C-alpha cells in the first residue's frame, strides 16, 4: 500500500511530495497540466504589499522557512532556482513617498523597507518622485522548479501524467482505492482545479485570473524588478514579464486581448524605450474568500486532505503550508486555526 496519493504537481503538490519523501513516505503524484498558475507565475518573493505598503501575511516567518527549502531543492535537483532580484517601487506622488516613510515605523516592516530613496533606477524608467527599495526579495524560477521536480518524480517512478478522475476514487475507512492502487491517504493539491473536485468544491474559492505580457526590450537593460501600476520582471536575454493582471470574473485559461491592451497601455506609461511583444501567458490564482490558505482534513473522511488557497503568494506560502500539513499528518501536530480547513466546515 502506498502512503500517499497526491493530486497536482504545482507548487503545492511538489512541496507536499518533498516533505513526505524526506520522511521516507511513498507517494504517487497525478498531474494533467489542466492548471498553469505555478508554471506562469513571476516567481517573485517579496514580503511587502506594494500597493498599500503593508507586511504580507506571515511573510517574515515564510521567508525563513521557504528560502532554505528552495536552496535545499537546488542541491537535490542540480538546478538554480533562486535568483537575487532587488524590487523597487516607483512613487507616483509625494504622498506615496510619505506613506513609505510612515510604513517604515510599523512593526515588522522597517527591516524590509530601505530608508534611502533612489532618484533613478534605470534610464528608461523616469520618475519625478524617486523609488523605494524593498529588502529580502528575489525570484524563484517556478517553471524550472516544476520541470525538474517532475523529472525527479519520474525517476523514482512516482509521477502519473494523467488526470485524476474523482468518480473513480473509493474512500474506505482507513485507506483509499484508486485505479487498483491503495493508499493510506490522499492529498488534493489542485490549485483552482479544486472547483471540479466534488469532495472539496464546497470551499469558498473564487480564483483570480492573472496574465503577463512577455516583451523583448533591448535598450531597457534592467536588472531589477520595478513596480508601478504593473511589475516589470527581468527574465534575462532582454526578455521581461509585464504584469500581472487581476481578474475575478473571467475563469477561462486563455490569455485575452483585454489584458494585452491594459498591460500595453500601462507599460507605455512606464518606460521610454522601444519594445516588442513576444508572448502572453495566463493562469488562475487559487484564491479564497478570506485570502488565506486552506489545509487539512476533509470534514467526513479521515484519509482525505487538501493543501490549497495560496492566492498570489504561492512561492513563499507553499513550503510553509506543506511543512505544517505533513507535521499534522505524520505527527498529529495541530494546524493553525487561520489556515485550517475546518474554519469552513460550518458552512457545508
Ligand atoms: C500570472 C500569475 C502570476 C503570479 N506571480 C506570482 C509571483 O510572482 N509570486 C508568487 O508567490 N505567486 C505568484 N502567483 C501565484 C502562484 O502561482 C500560486 O499561488 C501557486 O502557483 C499555486 O500553486 P498550486 O500548486 O496550489 O496550484 P497550481 O499551480 O494551479 O497547481 C495545481 C496543479 O494540479 C493539477 N491538477 C488539477 N486538477 C487535476 C486533476 N484532476 N488531475 C491531475 N492534475 C490536476 C494542475 O494541472 C496543476 O499543475 C502568480 C499567479 C499567476 C496566475
């Protein structure tokens, strides 16, 4: 009998798999490429919400756990995953500058906001009101992470590249049966695909579609990420991701003309050099109604679990949630009430 079936090999599925494998557990992971959030993500980790200059939820703790987690995976997989990437916020008014300095006095924020403003970051990104630098930022190459972790799972015969069909799951008292395979437990890590999971579709996921434009801009020569109305994220070789958009209504997977036009108009206001659009990507962020992750046990079945709800911050959140869920599964340690799925049970 397997120890665990895991459904989904995005950030959630691979962090859960890794935590379990490190404890000597056996896993079988199903992945069908029906969702793309982790693949298209900018991969930025940044402890500060740059719209309001507030600390992102539990960001300090998440940095301490998640960055060493990715460093360890770099060694295991033999690939570079973490890239140093300074993040600058372009100010659009004196008021925004003042808000930055006010934020510096808030508990937990001062260590992440640089007090010295930069008058210029790049010749092609003019600003009348300077730039503020966020500390402890960077980028995880999520596409490389997913590709290399999935290869690793194949090498240990633990990846099944097909759709998990929920109607074929037979839930028994102390294990589950799927396609002739028995497992002690099953963990669903399906991102926004959870909406099609009859066991968990009672959860209040609204999902939030995000799109990036991919542009080539030879003269930009930007090494930092810069945020104004949109982020400009350097990818190397004169390629930049521009975005992302936030759309609570459209839940389709395709990229749209509307997002393209919005992002183009924002980019044109931000940079003065020429650029060429070379691509566009889209994904649905698995966002919950209270903007917190959802992890834990199904209200009725003791072998059925989920790890989801990372919204727009999966890079920092996923390793922490996977660690907590696996400690709960394997050591019966309590879950944090803020993220425990049981906060929604009363609505079922
Ligand atoms: C445009 C965009 C930009 C983003 N930028 C950032 C960023 O810069 N920093 C950051 O921290 N976060 C970012 N995010 C958010 C981040 O991508 C998510 O929080 C995270 O990827 C969610 O991971 P997940 O594994 O829960 O979901 P997903 O990535 O959606 O993974 C779920 C996986 O399950 C698989 N699956 C689902 N159903 C089934 C089934 N029935 N059978 C088999 N497989 C199944 C899917 O194919 C998918 O691979 C961004 C998101 C978007 C859309």
